[in-house]
């Protein structure tokens, strides 16, 4: 079991990952996080592993590449969220709404429709969601999302 200082460091690493995503629109690699925090790469890589095990980050299998830092995606997806001058990828429709909520900012969201028939546009303005009448469909209940997080 990790000691309290390791837990605190892991959560600080997670915060650094999120801070980098907000500032740059993409997750940092281990070396970038380590440099920003003044820690050895190996220590940050171990923290990434522990955070992945806690579902606090989701890494590409067999790597230390951040695939998901909810609600942000580390890879392009059908869900693009524009907040001011910065654009982010979201993992799903739910996360596309979660990005402006997490940032406390208005956003423009464009999502490719799953049937390949165009896109849906939403806007988050204040606490209201506005759009062109599309329905958000979540195919799995939350309790099953980690069965296959990429496909959820």
C-alpha cells in the first residue's frame, strides 16, 4: 500500500497532466510532466501506472501515453470542443459537455453523428446547453463504462 506522500505526489502528477492538457490541448508525456514537476521520469511513469490502476488516468495499453484523462481525450475523436482559442478532444458526448463544465467556460461542440450522416453542433453558454435538436445517446449505463472505456 502506498504511503500518504506517494498518494499526494500521484494526485499532484494527475493535476500536472490536467494542467498541461488545459494549456496545450493535449496530454503531456512522462518527460514533460517530470520536467514540469522537477521529478525523475521513472517516478512520474510509476505515478502514471498507479493513476491508471485507480482509473484516474487511462493509458494506452503497454505504454505511458495518456489516452484518457476524463473528460479529455488524448487522441482525436468524433467530439471536438472549442473553448475560447483552445480546442480539445472529448471521449464521448457526455465528456464533450464535461469539458466546459470542468473549465467553467462556454464552449462550442461539434460531434460527428455515429451513422456517418453529418455532425451535430451544441453550445454551452452559461449553464445552458443549446443545439440543433440532436439527442445524446449513452449506450451503456455508467456502471459498465470501464468494461471497455475506449468503446464506451
